[in-house]
């Protein structure tokens, strides 16, 4: 086992106990990046020299007894977080030469906590997609089998964690972009409540939904990352002025008597029978741990897909209007076909005469979805369902399908529309050896609870110990 | 209701998007497919339902109006494709009528 295989928690302990240095961990990550990037392509930009220098600085601070929360931990970042002096593309050629003059709030928080930045990870261009296939910098491959997709839009972040190219990563989710790639790559992905983590300096997709969050090897690691990321930010008026709890405190609390809700409509949406079997197995584990499973009636996710499609495209058309090629970036002819498709539909649903028919109506159905969840959370504490209707699809699956993302993300969209907290955790493998993801959804600001519920299952089943091996990566290459 | 090609071209103009005839024809097909998909919202009873604009319920968020450092002129202009004398340089907006 190399240092890059360690969890965040293990790395912190090793650094604290002086078992190894930040430079050694960082070097092992960079070595792994060099070894596997040819087949995985998780990164748009690798910051080799900068990372080693940051690691050296971190080691000096550790020697001085400095105690920042994540001091010396190498991480990767989705390429839509503005990083001062480091190119930030959002995987679109429009921003091919964009060097932000400032850091996103989450980036400055992470820097203050002492992290080392390994590089910027690939994503669907502008986060428009669930495959990384819309990236202008090539498609990222799934480390479990490189002929399959990693999911998206935070596909590079998820793949970099799964392939142990990094200790942890951050991504962003509008509806599914953290949880779905985490599911397809077999890692933990936490989508915090809307407004729990600042959007300032994140290349905007749909501003009423965007939520940055961690992708990690374990649940405990997600709690440690969220601890640094969460909190009110005066630069983002939608961040919520609520105290940030200690997310690691209640991880191992008993879940005896926990009420878990399941909804038939969410299970009917599953397209892959292996996924259903694995989720049912997981529910049995929860019963063994003392939880009570209760059937609830949630709105059919098909309404959420429609609401999401309208709101997201409308907000995209507004957010991408700023790319005029005057202050920074290239002109609008560099926008890819997916971005154009979304801007066009968004412009239409917001245009005079059609606003009420589409955008106005979708905002009302959003209220119905919010109320539906509120009612559900009077009967149950959390809701469990699959994260994705299938395991990772084959490379090429998203081509010429204008609704690909919406279908791949249909089981995460309802909770995103309601601004809820959700987490993906690995719950086994399908017959092809691809990871299956389990989703736990809680009310707004229930991050501590869902982390606790996730941690109990993770400790009982220990799926996190399964990692794709070098052998599997090279086998995948041979298949190609 | 479905979108026609002339509407596609009008929307492209509104969105300031360069769209070729070939792209427009493809967009017509794809956008209509998507619009058909979202029609299911008509099945939801929306009588007396208010729209949700802000999902956590925040309203009129204020912060102290204090002076803080911001970007320098050269930082703000660093990514501009064209600049002159400390300004962004843009193409003429009005046609020369002289």
C-alpha cells in the first residue's frame, strides 16, 4: 500500500505522528497520477511543482507545531473552482486561457486549512452533463473499468479519488453532479444542503441549486472535509447563517430506532436489477443495525426531472450570458453543443409569453416537491434509495441524447430541487464488477445525521476497503 | 405546442448565440423533444400553490457595508483579450453614420 491509498483520516494521523511527511504523500499521489492518467484522464491541469512546494511549506509548518485542520493533505479540485493564478476552465474552451485573479471561498478556506492542491479535475463542460463526455478536454474513464464512464459532472474528481490519485477531492452538485459520479466510481460523495457551502467563485451553473461538496474515500473523510467547507460567507448571500456543528462528533452514534423511508416510485425507476438487489441487501443491514424501514409515498421523480430541466436551463441561460469574450474568455462561438442546447431552451422558457407556461409553472411544482419532502420527514428520519438507476454506463452513452443527464440523475434531482442534504456511499458491485451507490437523503441541514447513518453502514460492510487495482486498470486498457 | 425553425433562430438571436442552419435544424428537433418531456407538469394540481424562489427561505440578506480590498485595475484587465489605457476594449456598438 502506498501513501496515496490512504484515507484523509489516516493521512492526518500519519502526518501528526510523523510517520511520513506531506512531501512523501504528495509525491506518491503525483507518481500515481503519472502512472494512471494516460488511461483515466481525471485531470485537466496537474500542478506538480506547485504541489511539491506547498507540501514542503506544510512540512515546515508541521515541524513548527502548526495545527491547521487539513495541514499537508493533498487534494484535487474540480476545474470550476476559481483558483488564483491557476487556470480554471470549467472544461470549456471558452475559458481555455482564463486565469482567475481570486480564489473561490471554498478554495481560500481549504488553503487556510493547509491543503496541498494536486491539480484541477475534468468535468462536463460548465457542469452540463453526467458523464464528462461534454468536456472540451476529453472524457474521463472509470477506474473500475476504463471502457465505462465515471459519471459527472464531477467525474474527474470522483475518478481521481477512486484511482487513489489523491487523498480527497471537492466537486459541485446542481442535481447529481457529486452523488452520481461518486456512485459510478465507488466513492463517498456528499451534497450538502443548499446554502451550507459557499458558491462564491464557483463557475455558476444553476444558482438556485448549486452546492459544492466533498468526494472522499470514506464517510469520516467527508465529515472532515465538510467541516472546513461549511459556513456562512458574506460573498454569497444564499449561504445560511446557521452554526456549523462538529460533523465528526455523532458519526458512530447508534441508529437503533432510526426510521428509514423507502418509496416504490424510486425503486421502479431502477433499470439495472443488480442495483435493486444491492439496495435491498443494504436495507437488511440497516434493519440489523436497529433501523425501521417504512414505505412512504414520494412524488413520482418524473415531475422532478421536468422541474429540474426547466429551472436549470433557465438559470444556465442567464449565468452563461456573462461569457461575452470581452472581460475574459473566448467568444460565444466556442460554446459546445450541450451548452448551446441548454442556453437555447432556457432563453425560450424565460422569454415573454412563455415564462408562465414553463418557468413559472416549474417554480410552483418546486413548491409541491418541497412540501412532499416536508411531509415525508414527519414520518421518517431519512430516505434511502439508489443514487443512480444503473451502474456506470459505457463510454459514448451520452452522445446525441439531450436528456441523458436528467435520466441518469432522476433519483437525485428531487432532493436537489428541495435543497436537501444527501450522500452517496458504496454498497457493493454489480455482476460486471462495477460499483453500486446507495443514497441517503435527509432534511435541510441534516448533514450530521446522514453522515452518522452512512458511517454505521460503512463500518458494518466495509465496502470502502475495495479499491480498483492497477491490474484492473490495465485489463481495461487491454479490452479497449 | 412545438418550436419552429424561425423561432429557433429568434431565440438564438436573443441569446446572442451563433447558430448555423444545420445546428438550428438539430436544435429544433432536440428542443421539441425536451419540451414534450416537460409537458407532464400539466398533470400537477397547482391551485393555490405559491412558487419557490429560495429554497431555504432566506429573505433580504444584508451585510455590513465595509471597505475591503478589491482587484486592482491591472488584475481586473489581466484576462481581457483587448484593452487600452486601463480599459476593456470592445467592438463598436453603434454603426458609423457619418
